[in-house]
C-alpha cells in the first residue's frame, strides 16, 4: 500500500435516495463521506455494548444467515475461533434485549486499525445500525494530528457498501479458499474524527462496558508523514523481537 493521502476524503455528494432533510444535513454538516453516515440518525433504540461469551450463539447465527454467497465457507471456523477464544474488541448491537449485529476492531498501531466482522441480522439491515457500529468503532481511535487510518478486509459484496463510507480499494487479501478479496482503506482527517466523536457524544451514542482496544497479532502499521496532507502507510506482518538473551550471573 503506498501513499494514500488525505485528499481521498471528498466532500459528501448531494444525495441519492434520501429524504430532503438527510440530503440537506449531509450537505451542510458532513465534510467527508464518513461524516455523511451520521445522517439520518438512528431512529430506534439500540444498545451498543461489549461482547460477552454468552453472545456466541446469537453472533454465529447472524453470521450464518449472511454467509451464503458472501463469506468464503472456510472463514466460518475462523470466526468461531475468534468468538470463542481470541482476545478481541467486538461491539454488539442489541434491540429489545436481542443481539442484532456486531462489529470488531483491532489496533494496527497508534492511529490505525482494522475493522472486522461488521454484520447485521438481515431483518435489521439498512436501518443505520451498521453505520453507527462503524462510526462508534472508528471513534474509539485516539485523536492525533494525522487523524486515523482504517482498513477493512472486505468481501466483494461489502466493498461497495464501505465505498459509501469513503473507503477506497487498496490491494487484495487472500482467504483460506485461495481467492482474493478487496482491502478497503480510509483516512479520517483529525477534524473529521473530532466531528464524528462529538456528534455521537451529543446523541449519547456510546458503548457500554469496558472497551479495551487490542492489537492484531499478525499485522503492524507504520504511519509516516510526507508533504502536508500526505502520509505513507506501511502495513506489514508483525515480527516478534527475538527473546532477550538469558544471562546467568553469579556474584563471586
Ligand atoms: C454491511 C452492513 C453491516 C451495513 O449495515 P446496515 O445497518 O445495513 O447499513 P446502514 O443502514 O447503516 O447503511 C449504511 C450505508 O450502506 C448502504 N447499504 C446498506 N446495505 C446495503 C446493500 N445491501 N447494498 C448496497 N448498499 C447498502 C446504505 O444505503 C447506506 O449508505 P447511504 O447512507 O449512502 O445510503 C450490513 O448491511 C450487513 O450486515 N451486510 C451483510 C454482511 C456484510 O457484508 N458485512 C460486511 C463484512 S466485511
């Protein structure tokens, strides 16, 4: 991945099939495609909280409902492993005490993260819950001068949805089935991140429970600043430093 720059975040276009109010709010308040996803706001009561082990069954059922034609079959066992055993930051959306969706986030570095497993119960899709889950996860990232850099290891069907959030396709990842899938990339400039955070806070949209951001085990990311507004992002496999040498020392 080379030279993604902040000019990828374009002003939100005047909009498609939304109400005139949403189109107006986006035009007036949103400076990036990501911020546009703050409008229209959620209209139903949704509780966002940290995943608990007893959510396993509900999360897997939602995954399986969305799986056909979308996720490679080989990924299901990885997801089960992720749910059951991995240390993770997974945010669950609940309506009327029922888990209706979820989304994970892994840190890649101080200003960079990957989003994973953003999935909604089919009946609850297209009701702004997925947008809110995405915005809440991105809002967990610290406010730093360079903003935030977000990657999604997407599948073909979801890439076009994330493009609406401003993600651009940057390279491919290979799943266990040997096929290549798109990697989505988004730079959130610092002022945009600030507006997302403050709008969520004004709407009292927060994640209940103690959110602990964790790093991916296998990837790391380095952000280097170039000319104003340009950044070089280098994502690479994490290499564990060799263990320190053992020194046996005995006082004479
Ligand atoms: C992707 C997903 C999480 C989005 O959540 P959602 O609650 O349905 O989405 P929202 O209502 O917040 O809408 C977000 C944007 O995506 C668009 N969108 C949602 N579902 C869409 C679909 N099936 N096709 C095209 N666009 C879609 C919406 O129109 C909206 O864009 P807009 O604001 O420009 O109109 C959800 O649809 C889902 O679970 N999809 C199946 C699983 C999947 O592919 N997950 C991604 C894994 S990487």
